[in-house]
C-alpha cells in the first residue's frame, strides 16, 4: 500500500533553514579509552621491501627489480638487496614481533618466488623452494601464537607478464588466478586472513597512468585497464579460494579516502568520491562501475 510519503509532490515542504552546527572542541574523556574487544595488534610488510635475496632459490625478476635498477628512479639508488634481509632472518624477525607483543603479522608473498616467469602454461613451473619458504614462515608464526595475514600481490608483478602487457591486459588476471590457486593449495590448512591485491589504485594510477612507481608507463588508458584487470583478478582469486576450500577470510586491501563536499561543491565531491573510492568498491560489492567515474 502507498502512503502520501511515497509521493513527494503530495508532501508539505518545510522551508525553515536548518540551524548552524557549532563545532565542539575535543576534550579528554573522563573514562579510559579502550580498543574494542577482539582488536589485534600486528605489523605489516611487503615482500619486495623486506625480503632481500632477490635472486636466491629460483626467484624470478619483478617489475620493481627492473624499476629500481633504472638510474634516477630511486633517489638513493636502493634496490631489493639486502633490505631487511627477512628471507634469511625470518626467525629472528618473528622473535622480535613476539618481544613487541604483536599478535599478527601481515606479509606478502612474492609472486616471482612462486611462479618465476608468471606463467603456469606454456612451460612455466612452480618454484617449490619459494612455497617451502612461506610454509616455514607461516608455521613459525603459528608456533609463536601469531595470526598470519597473507597478501598475494603487493606490486611485484613478474617481469615477463609486464613484457606481455602487465595489468593493462586481461590475461594477467588469469595468470594471477593460477598463481593464487597454487598458494591456496599449498596453505589450505592454514586459518589465515587473506588479501588478494594490495592497493590496486596505487598500481593503476601511480604505476600505469603515472610514472612514479613500476612499471612507470604514464598511460591513462593503461591505468584504467589496470583498475579493471586487478579487480577481475581479485574476483577470480576469491573463486579459486572457495573452490579449493581455503580456510579463513579473504578480501582485498583498498586504499580509500574520505570525501566531504563543501557547500556548492557537492557535484565535484561526488565525482571525486567515485574516482577515488567507488571505482574500486562498487565492482567488488555491487558488480558494477559508478557512472560518475567512467562516464
């Protein structure tokens, strides 16, 4: 049944202006502030930033190896060796986390350590030494009572995939799903928090549309294609996770930004929100792209 409130033309319009809101200064609460029940303290890294050993045990070349090797790309000329040397020092690193009282560790798996060429078709192979390393790392966390949070992709795309177009081409989403399935199968007994892709916006807009990150293409069309193909890869990986029967939860790590429209700038704020947030949220949660971001 309908009511008068279903028909805006039948409703009475209130023209009384809303009272102005006076900002309230923040004051120290009278009672102690506490983190919510179940809050977990942890730390986070990415493989390229901390592992080092960039040519050890069959690891392939990533786009960040290529990028860092180009003169002028990194201010001080740093590369992926040795960084924090965690590939060799992982046990002492985990002990440091225990000493700090951490309860979880979010790390990323290096795609080139697992599938050095990026391809499992046409002669590509899985690197068992890479899988063995991450099994030891996960077991080390569990032995210390820490929760593993595992990121499958933190920007280190295998260079051969980039040579074939990288995230600007759809095939990379399928190659990511292949790689993800290998990792899920290897760690299917582990109750972990899984993250498929870290900050696809940064990869697409800073590395493909821009030039500040690898692979530094400076091509807006490639950047927009990279948005779609990373989100597609996320969906394919989630399907693989469910088919394999992986344990724990799975999601994607999006870097979002709050957007509030000032008076008279509501349209601009809506478009900015679409480009920075809903371009990534809507496909994952609704299966569609916002018109304001792609129109």
